[in-house]
């Protein structure tokens, strides 16, 4: 399968996985990759979401898979539940998620005070990982990471460009820490 080859080319061998099958949307798998994008970080990816064509804007469709990463000490967290929640919302609406989008999540998914996730390009991975060309339409990989209320509010007020500028200017790199402090925006 071309998509599995693409994922393993950039994330390495699949460490483990699980799947959910629904009558409405079929099979969705959740794959685990150790030490990606850095040592002691675990990355999770959906597989099967890209079997569905999603609208990204008027007249443009894409296929999409999701990724999320956490410290390996937190891998028992509910990242698969988080990815399933976001994927299910996308499938219900047949809409792709967009860079800079803030998606509210139920507070029981991550069992802490994160209230939403932020959608970005997978900046900590090789640039070529972000999309798989040659499918019709292309497969885009979206990286999601949890946000606190103040972070989501900042994005809504100031825009995602200013949020990403803040992250870059302050060299923020603890996105995978589910016990992290709120960003000081």
C-alpha cells in the first residue's frame, strides 16, 4: 500500500496499532511509532481516514490522515481517542481540517485541562512527509496538538499566524508534554 510505505518512510516501522470499524465509515486504524520525531517521543497516526474524500474549500477536495505526538512516558494517554474524535468529526461533515484551526474536544478525552486541539502542518518531521502526491486527490497529513483555553482564545483573537510566530520566536518545543504549562501569551 502506497500510504503505508509513505508513513513508514518518514516515521519508521509501525510499533503497534489498533483499529475501529463502524458501519458508517468503515475501518480506521491508529498506528504507533516510537522515537518520532525525536527520541522518547511517540507519534500516533491514523490510517484509513484517507479512504474518504474530504472537502477543503469550494471546489477542492483532499484526502487526509492525522498525527499526534506525546512523550513516551505519556503514551498510555488517550491519543488514539483524540485522533478518533477529530477524524469522526471530519467524516460526519465530510470536511478536511485546516492549518490554524482550533477544534474543541470533550474534557474527558485527555483527562486534564486541555479544551481543544490546534491543527498544523507536521513541522517537526521531514517536509516531504506532509503530503503524499499521486493519489486522487492528494493525501495531506495534519498534526494536531492540545491547547489550553488561553491558547485557543489567543488564536481566536489574534489569529493563527501570530500564534505560530509566538511559538517560533519563543522556541516552544514541548507540544508532546501533556503535563506542560500554558504558553505565556
